[in-house]
C-alpha cells in the first residue's frame, strides 16, 4: 500500500514567457510523494525536471507562471503568497541544490550557517539547543563536532554537500527536493550521499523527490520513479517494476543508453528533447520513438493505468477504442523526418 501522500501534485503547469514564445516547461503533471518515500524523477536535460521540483516548492524564477495544485497539508501552494511560502520553506519544505559552494557563504563558519537557519525558523531555541541540534544533524552526515567552527573552503566538495543536506535537515522538513545532489561528486562520495538520503525516511520520515539523470542512482535509492519527457510524465511506478519491465518506449531508450557492467555497445537515443516552445504535436516523443505508430503523430496519448498501479502515457497501452483505423500501422521513417522538421 502506498504511504499517505505528503504532497499531491495535480495538473501542475509551469510556463515561461520568452521573446520567442511560451515555454511549457511543466505541462499537466500529477504525482504524489508519500511519507518516508523516495521518488526519483528522471529524464534527459531540458525535460522540465528541475522546473517541476522548484514548481512544487514555489521557488520559480521571475516570469514563470504556474497553475494547477500542489496540495500540502490540505492547502494549495500554487498561488500562495511569498511570505507564507517562505514560512513553510525550511521547517516543512526543503531544497538541496546542485552546487553547495554557491549556497554556503564563504565568510561564515558552518556554525553560523546553522545558527542563522535555526534562528530564522525556530527563534525560541536556546543557544545550547541550537548547538546540540546542529551537531547531531551534522553527525548523522559524518561531520565531526571538531569541524563545526570551520569555514566552507576548509571542506571537500562531498563534505560541503553533506553540510548542505544537514542544513536542510536540521529543520526536519516533511518534504525535501534534491536537485542533482551528487552531480559534481566522485562515485564513492556519491554513494555515501545517496545512502544518507535514502536513510532519511527511517530517521525523519522525510518524503524525498530525487531529481537526477542517473538511472543507476534511482535503482539504488528510490522506491518509485517518474520518467519525464518534454514537460510531461511519460511513465511512473514502482522503481523495480519500471526497471525490470519498462512500459514506455522513452523509459526503454533511457535504460538502453545507461552504461552498466553489462554494456557491450553504447546506445544513444536518436535526436534530442524538443524545444518546449513548440513541441511535436500528439505524442511528444514520436519523432524519436522506435515504436511510433500512425496514431502517435495524430492524437495526444491518454494516460493509462497498467499493472501494479503504474501510469503510462503511450498509445501502445491503449485505449484501443480511441485508435482510429490504420492508427496502429508503423509510422514510416520519412514521416518521422517530416514531423521532426515541422
Ligand atoms: Fe512511441 Fe507512440 Fe508511445 Fe509515443 S505514443 S511513446 S510515439 S509508441
């Protein structure tokens, strides 16, 4: 049984206005993240993963417009005032960024970062409580108390990232969004950080949205996975089920392009993700899809539920009654090229 959702995203849309047109970075996305659950969000760069993570937290840059619902504690975060959102960020909703050095103030000791964070959200804490809580959280990240008074530059990249995670966790958030948290780290440090992140569910019951382009990370650390393509969720389900038997051709292609010990020949998905100002009509993946059928270039796929509650946005899974005559014929390569140029 799925855990109680901490956050429910319903029909979320995030658009940016640009001189060349409107970028539909997140287009009608729905998903739940349960208490103590780790949901991996994967897909190529430019598919809207980071925008979705920030849209959930209400941390969008100026000029972005969001619509739909992000339900947290019975309230919709979309359209909530900046002041109220700021109050929730930290004690309820946390974000771990990719580049820790750009987030840590180089002239402040680690101790001061913790003091500032805790005092902002829990002003009633005594100096002793503040120190105890900070050291306890840092200790869980493997940072000893002797380093509490040091400056960010005195730590390695991996340690700085652990400090950032500790800073996010010291407030015990209910939901944490980690955006590519291990991208710039070596594999050993990456494994340590992932271990820490996936232990969060036991320690704090935190729900975690882990954004990454690395499927190996998801296989190791996540309960469920959502595969994002061109601003939409292509497939979502139990991580083991999805990896064992991907239902969406894009998931299959992503898995084939992942290097593992069994890799004999490197595969890359032909083409690149579409421009989100003017994405391909009907199924957005059809210009690149090896299984594309005639219907895929004509009609929007309709989300289907398949075994074990998995969701898939692909005509291969029906509904058959909505596929017109001849719709299941393979889409010819020439037609793919024409659709690509259109
Ligand atoms: Fe491929 Fe068609 Fe499914 Fe899109 S709807 S992923 S083009 S088979």
